[in-house]
C-alpha cells in the first residue's frame, strides 16, 4: 500500500461531527479514492470503517497588493480533498483527546466553584 498521509482537520465543525455522529474529517491527497482511504484508516488506527464520503475543495483566488509599486499580484490557494470517515459503533480516534481533557478540567473547575459558592451561601443564611 502507498504511504499516504492522512491529516486530521481540527475545527469546531469536525469536533462536533466526531462527538455526535462518530465521523472524523481528514485532508487527503487529490488522487486518493474512498477504498484506499478506508484501508489506510483501518490500517493506521486499527478501527472499523462504516463509510467514507469525499469532497473536492477548489482553492480560493487571492489578490496581494505590493506596497512599493502599487500593483497587485493574483494567485490562488491550492485545491484539496476532504474525507469524512464514519467509524463503526464503539470505535473512536484519539484526535481530539487534548480538547476532551481540557473540557473535563473546565467542568471540574466549574463544579468546584459552584460548590464553593453554594457552601458560602448556606453559611451566610445560617
């Protein structure tokens, strides 16, 4: 099998998809197809893949202005392909592990502050 690098997309939308529908988003080369993406995810992460959806994204055109000459240069970002990989039930990837740990810490800190507030309020009323 080819050595293809799957780069996970780290965004709010991708995080939401991973939490709600067990779907992970990857940036893949334009030449890959769904079968190879499925095989690579299965091989690299050792999880079952239910489905793979792909979409080709055309690069945006951008204009840059040069300060000294007063002229502009037109260019464009490169095209890329996104793959939406849905895993089997019970399977997950450790892509967003750091974000989940941060959420857990935030919840614990919030819980501590709530108990402190309510504890002080009870003492004041007694």
